């Protein structure tokens, strides 16, 4: 019984008459240049001036609402410590983060 051995790619291509799909003479499947690099954009997007101003205003306002919620003696917010002021402050901070994702 003859011993079976594994054929190399070049031997297989020479005997089969067809190479592996997309291969070149060196056996490389991808082109030698490497990965695809996208073309550089012709124009860059620039955010309007109000986007970073709104982002900072929302973040600071949310922080101040949350902090002033825990200072009922100062009289900044009406009533006592309440969860609705926390939710309003967190909503303002969330709006600041959403605006930050639009900043270019």
C-alpha cells in the first residue's frame, strides 16, 4: 500500500490544471497592497458654533439641577428633595451627551 502524503498548493495547481480561487503564483489570496483604505473625503464636516455651546450648557444645567436638588435649604428649586428634579437633571445631561455625538 503506497503512503499518502499531502500535496503542496503548487503541486496541486500543476496537476489539477486549476489553481485555488483567486490565488496568484505565490499562493497569496489578497493583493500584496494589504487592506482596503477608503479614499479621503474631499470636504470635512464642520459643526455650527452653537453645537458645543448647547452641549456644555445642557451638561452644566443638568449638573446644577441635580446638585441643587440636594440643597433644599438654599431655596433654588421649589419643594423638598424630589425624584422629578433628578430625572430632569439626568435628562439634561443625556441631551448634552447626545449633542456631543453630533459635534464634528
